[in-house]
C-alpha cells in the first residue's frame, strides 16, 4: 500500500421515511501526514443507535466521537489493538453515560469501523451494521452480523435457505453500551487493491437492498452518485429505518487525485504483488518426494517388495504433508515468509454485475414516481428530469450500462427531492392546522369564561 494514492469518500445519513429522528451517526478521520498514516491509517465509522426518544442518537454520537479520539491517541504497537481499545473505550463511555440517568439506562448502538492502513483493510464491529468490499464484479461482506438470525446459522441450527421469523433478522446479540464490557470483532487485514470500494452502512440500507444491488450501484457509479442512489432506493422501498452510508474508494492510480465535490481526498493503498506460495526449499522437497516415489515404484516392479513398499509409503506420507502445507501457505498468502501478511477471509459474496432486471426495476421506480408527482402536483425541476431521462434512454439504446444507471439515478433523485418537499409541506400544513385548532379552542374557552 502506498501513501501516494488517494482515498475518496462520500457520506450520507438520512432519517428515512418513518422515523421522527435520526439515531445513526457517521465519522471519517483521515491521516494528513505520512507518519500518522504509517502508524494508524485512515478511519471510517458508522453507528446505529438504539433506544427511545434521543437515547439512541446520543449513544451513536458518543461512539463516533470517542473512537477516533481514542484510536489516534493509542500507544498500541498494532493497528488492530488500537482499534479494539478505541471501540472498548466507546462502550465504556456509553455505558457510563447510561448509568447517570434512568432514561438513558441500557442505551446502545451498533458500530462498524474500517481502517485503511499500510497493512491493508482492518475492520472492527459490534452489532448488525455492515462493511462491504466491492472489487471487479463481486461484492463481499467483511463483517459478521451479530444478530439472532446469523448466530443461529453459525451454530448450525438454521440453514441459509430456511424460513425463520422475520423479526429474528433484526434482533441483535451484541451492541455498545448496555453492558460494562463487550466482545468486539476485529478482522483483517484484508488486501486493498487499486480501485477497491468499501461500503459502511446501517441496517436501514441492508433491510431494503440486496447485497448484489449494493454491489451493482457502487461498482458502476461515482461514489457520490452511488451513495445517493443507495439511500434513495432504501427510502423508496419503505424507508423503515434511518439510512447511513459511507462509500470509500482507493483510487486506481496515484495520479488520480480529482475527487467529487462532496468527497474528501487523501492517500492510501496500492495493489499488493502476488507472490509464489512455494519457495526453493519447498521445490526441493517436492522433487525429492517425487524421486522417492519413482524409486519405490521401480523396486516394486522388480519384485523388491520390502524396500519398495517402504519408499512408496514414505513418499506418499511426504507428498500428503507437502500438499497440506502448500494449501495452508496458499490460503494465508504467507509465501514462506514469516513476516508476510496473513489476509482475512470474507463472510458472504455476491455478483456485482449489473442485470437487465435491476435496470428495468430502476425504470419502473422512475415511472411510478413520475406518475405520482404529476397526480399530486409535486414541485419538480422537470427540465433537469427530462434531460436525465433522455440521456438514460439514449445510453440504454447504445447499451452503455454505466451511463444509463447514472442518468436514471439522477432522474430518480430529482423526483425524490420533489417528494421530500411535498412531504414537508404536508407536515407544515398539518402542524399549522393543529395550531389553529388549538388557538380557536382557547379563544372559545376565553369567551365562555
């Protein structure tokens, strides 16, 4: 990984369509100096608070405030240890605050943290918020959901295809705050290749979008556009919860330093070189094993059964040991080097290739929004909408999938802006009518008195 490369990111946290307040929080802290990056890397966090009133909002805010401060002040000699200590400090801070007020008792929050460092991508998490990596044509989940549903699958009591209570998917088994201590999952490092993109998100996103859909959007679109379309789709499919998304990209080339307006820039990772898993010693051992097997076979063929059988037996045992060791080395990417990075595995993987069905679904959403906007007289920038739709249709005709998705996403966003403005006007009218009704009642009571 190289300091010279740039990191671009986009962050959106949205209240959703059904909640009265946003209990999600997000934070990004980039290392501005090479020495700091070499020691710590760059830090990205998403937290999804839980609790009535503003309790969850407070818990998630404490998490995203405490973790960066503790992480970049840590004296630990290892990034994973520093991240673990920082998240544990956040748990302690939330728990202490919860004991100070009866209304805050057992408040909590999920938390996912991503560190992009010279060693690779390191994750820390508690709860069911997630971190994904999108590379080439696939999306991989780097974190394990601490939910009843996932825990039952891990224990073998529930198979992935089994039908289970939908509520179980939202029952989390760990969170920051309710208890004085918590088990934190620290995973990694995962290799970071140029062009890799990462998504940190709360379950307000994953509750409405499939992994493959997240992968398609993030793979095809600029990160600012992709984060906006992810949130818009989650809201249009119900918006049952707050939605927070952080999309991060390790640029493909050190010279690629131009970021979108809403994004920050900073240096990070390069594609690590792949090395052979068999060094000279292993090669020599392999050929010695082959020679022993050949000699044994020759002895058996010439009816020297005892020495021949011994040679063949020894050769087979040696061959099995070599194969097992080679597979272990290949899995860990150790290359025979005791100091080489042992890369972590992922939990799930799905295709991120854009499908015709997904594009057809976007077009259907746009048409339905368009119809409702006309019927309810939303205030829409119809000129911008028409331009995007025209460009999208042209791109579809030319089979330019990326451009088509981008323009369709822009058209949908124009309509969503109108939808939010319409909802806001309705709420304002409702509040005004309630206020007027209250004042009228007071005036009537005064006259009666």
